[in-house]
C-alpha cells in the first residue's frame, strides 16, 4: 500500500471544490466569484490527476490540460465581462445587477448598517492663555 | 479513530447505523461549517479568533480522521503540507475582505495544488498550472482588481449573500461526497481487499492460461508472495466471503465464486494426493525392477503396480481437467463480483485508445512493491504522444475555443466609440 493513497487526494479535491462553491455562492465581488470558480476547477483537476496516478495512465492528465485551456478561456471572457459590467455601474458588486432577476422575485436588499452611536468628537484642547508654561529653570550663577 | 476506518461497510438502512459509521465525517463537516460561517465577511463580523480556531480544528479533524497516510515518509509529510496549505488558502480566500489579498490567497491555493500534482507524477501539469494560473490568470485578475477598484475595499466585499445558506449547501455537499467516498473506497481494509482480490484474480487468469499438465507449474502461479510456498486459495476464499457480506442481498456471483473456489481447493488437495500416490507407485516399481539377491522376482506385483499407475494417471488427468475448468471460471466471476462490490463504472474494454495513452481500461496496471501503478517515463513526451494520437480532435477543439475566447474578449472589452481623443 502506498503511503498516500488515492482517497486522500480525492478528499482534498472535494474540500477545495466545496470551498470554491461556497465562495461562488456567497461572495458578492464579481472577481472573487470567478476566483472561486477557478478554485472549484482546481479541485476537479486534483481528482483527475489522482485517478491518472492510480490507474497508471495519462488520460486524467490529458483531461487536466483541457481543463486548463477551458479555464484560460473562461478567465479571458470573464474578465472582459467584468470590465464591461464595471463600466456600466462603476462597481464590482454583483448585487447591483438585480434588475436582471425574474419579474416576480423580490429584490434582495442589504441589511441596514448597524446603527452605531455617532462617535463623539473630542473637544479641541486649547492651551491656557496668560500663563507661563513650566520650563526648567535656567541655571544662574550669581556671585 | 482507526476503528472507524476499518469498519465493515454493511448496507445501512437506519439512521442510527448511519450515524454510528459516519459520525467523524459529520462532526468534521459541522466544525467546518461553523468555521466558514464565522469567517465569511459581514458588516459586524464575529470575533476572528473563534472562526480561525474552528477552521484549524476542522483541518486537524480532517487530518486525523479522514486522511489516512502511513507510514510517515517524506511523501506523507509533503502531502499533508501541501494539502493543508491548499485548504488554508481556500479558507483565507473566503474570509478576506480585500480582493487583492484574496487573489493572493488563491495563488497560494494554486501553488499548493501544483505541489500535489508533483507528488502525483504530473510534473508537466505542475509547470503548466503554475505558468497559466499563478502566472497569467492571477496577474490578470490583479490587473482588473486594481483597474476597477482603486479605492481599496468596497461595501460589496464587506458583505456576503446568505452566508448561512451558502455554507450549509457547501458542507452538505461535502458530507455527501465524503460519505459516498468512504462507502466505496474504504481506505485501510477495503482498498487492500480490492488490491489483493485484483492481483489474485490476475494470477488465476494467468494460471488458467498455462498449457501444461503439471501441478507444479500451476502451483507456481497460485503462490502468495508473503507466505513462501503456500497457496493463497484460502486467502481468496476469505476475501470472497467479506465481499459476499458486503454485497446487498448476498450476490449470486459471489456465492458461485465461493463454491468454485471451494471445489478448486478440494480438487487441488486430491490432486496432490494423487500425485503423491503416483510417486510412491513409481518408487515401488523401481524397487521391484531392481534385481535383488535375497527375494524372488514377482512379476505379477509389477503388473498390478503398472495397472494402478495407469488408473492413477487417468484420475490425475481427469482431476486436472476439472481444475482447469474451475480456473477458467474464477476470473470472469471475480470481475463480476468486483463490479458488484464497487459499481460497474468501468469504461468499455474496446475503447479506441492507442497504447500511447497507457493501458487499456480492462487491464490492471503493473504495480510496484508499495502498490503504486507504474507511470510512463518522460511525462512530457508521453503526454504529448497521448494528446497528439488519441486526443487530436480535442486539442484542435481546445485551440479553436481559445481563439474564439480571445476574439470574444476583445469584442466584449473593447471600448465603445467615444470619439477620438
């Protein structure tokens, strides 16, 4: 039995895939969503490479090469789209594009910022006038 | 913890049995869910320490319960290091409110995955992934981030959509994946069982192909390597018994295979006895043939001995033909049993693949002492051969896709006419 067997790599691949999935579902920055999708692809690529090692052939590695090619295409198109979207709304927030939702769905509104009491401005500290600041006594020498 | 890994995978139908078997996975997923939920950014964040603590706890639990790598060699250490870095990078990417730092965390994930690629004998993929992902894609992402967001973090990065539902969906998926994985590929015992059954079946097939009439040569094929001189038919019988207990409803093929193996065992034993009898018969004949000075020759004894020998030989041949039939039955039956055990997700044996892509799917790869399959030497050369023989059309399609993507990116991102400046 080899020290690190197949299922270890499958578990790591599954964890990476799931982390990417959570990121894709929950993050609102367009670029982070695409990074999460790329992380899901990494998990899948890890699976394929592990299976190739297990079977002792190169088919899994060939598939990963195609995954890389498709990921490069996806990145190019996605970044172009992100730039185009950014030009229209001047933000990368995906929630600003809620007007493309289904007509009978309610828009998702951000929860209000938590109402914090306004921070008190500290009063400016003015120096007292008409008083001589304490200063070290000059050494005098009178004979 | 190892108790769980070595548990027998009998079919469960009740919740209690499921919980008893898969509680480590469920606990790991719950802790991971808590970690991701606590770490996901929101306007009023939970204390960071709690999230980090839960995340580290989840990683330690996964390392102790789920991953199973022994003995501690350099490869094991490297695997744990790279896997931990990859998962850590993924978690940091989820938790970061600053997009640039998130992109750097993604680069960390890519680099650690490349380390794992290298451990899995894929040096070309490692180099390619570093160049394309970490080199090109991450740099382009950083470009876009800096182009689009000069003011640093925005309010969109401080918030997440439905953090609870998203992490719940993710971790339910992870729990399902892990349960299925542990059900079908039990790491410690089952994979050993599979490998042993695999190698034994191959040996049976080879023994069935031998064109000889001597028990010795058949026996040479049916030897186990660790127990010198002993046949492994008994081991295979126990393996098949475990297999039978794991297949839902007993499995007719497993029962039949067990019967065939039992018959083969008795046949082998009786063959040995017959062979022994033949040897003693021959020895006695030789003794009788020797001119002896004390006793008189007894030709009638010699005649009976010769007749006995002929009978024994006939019996031997008969039993040997029987053994042959059993041997020929074992391999196809065993393959069917394995398919029932581990599903029938096998590619067709006659897939049109050239030898450049490795073995055809129907053959078991040659493995070294530690159970690792032999990979083709010269990864780059072998990969290139495979790509340009079996996957040529796919390569052309990928190239076309890249071309289309380039044109599309230029078309989408090209500035609308705003007049000359």
